[in-house]
C-alpha cells in the first residue's frame, strides 16, 4: 500500500511552488514536490495520514485565488463604471448559528458576572460594610457614580446579549435542517461525472477547480436563491470535497 498520494500535478513547476509553500506553512510536514518522468509533470505528494487535510488546504488556496481575482475584476469594474452603485456587496464569511449562540452566551455570562459582582461590591462599599477602596470624601461619590454607571451598563448589555442568545438558540435547528437540505440536494442532483462532462478536455488543473466551483455555485444559487450567500459559499466547499475526493 502506498504511503504517499499525489495531491496535485502540473507541467509548470512555478505553478506548484506557491501551493507547496501554502501546505508547508499550514503544518503539512509530509508534502514534497518531485518530477514524474512518465507523465512529464511535476507533482506534489502528501502522506496518506495528512492527505485529507492537505486537500482541504488546496481547495482553500484555490478559493483565495479566485476571490482575489474576483476582487480585482470588481475594482476594475468600479473604475470603468464610476460609482458602481449596482455592484453586489461582497459575501461575508459564514458563521453558523451554533457558533454565534456559543459566543454570545459566553459574552452574556461574562458581562452579567462582572456587572453583578461590581454592583454588589460597590453597594457594600457605599454602605460601609467593606472598605476596599480608600478614597477622599471629595471624590469618592464621583468615583461611585462613575463605576456604578459602568457596572450597570455591563449588566444591561449582558441581559441584552443573553436575550439575543436565547433567540439564536431556537434558530440553530432550522439552520441545521436547511444545511442538510441543501447538502442532500447537491449530492442527489450533482455528480462529478456530469460536471466534468461540461468542461473542456484540455483544461488546466488550476482552471478545473474554478470551473467546478462555478458549476456547483450556479446550481445551488438557482435552486436556493433566497439562501444567505455566505452559507452557499460554505456548502460549495463541502460539496466539492464530497463530489471530487
């Protein structure tokens, strides 16, 4: 059984250097580049145990290139069209509801804890039960008022964050169902064979990724036109991996 698998190959060595550097910079220790005399191509090989992670990094590398080229095209369009009022907004990075809920819940807990403890300590200090803050009479009430406002603000923001996190909690299941629906539709209606059949036979390895990506994106956007574009972008990568791995 082979211990190494070919991740990517190209006749141009310069095309592979940035990919190899990207993999090495992301701790893929086993990646290496060599020349295949039979195929007359340069190829990057990766150990089997790191192959899956390396393939994900390769997709990310190509996606970053595609987004950079798209941004350059948009900037050129802006220069040609003036203000560019009709340009579509850039797609934001997708963050799922579960992650949003966890982050917001953590922030709410921290704010409520700090606000509550701060107000309790401040009340005890004003009542003379504890004496943690030695202050002159002239400034202590200014200090008490300022810190009271600060801790009360923390508490109110914490309550608001907690309320918002509770609302997000009920949206998690709906989002997960939508993700499963889109993913299952993609696996049912898209196939690697059908997609590649629409592409030119002499297409380069780099362009092959871009064209496959565009095909999946067009299909998902047509079927789920009302879905958050950032979610579609996230699922394209997942479907690509499942269809072409």
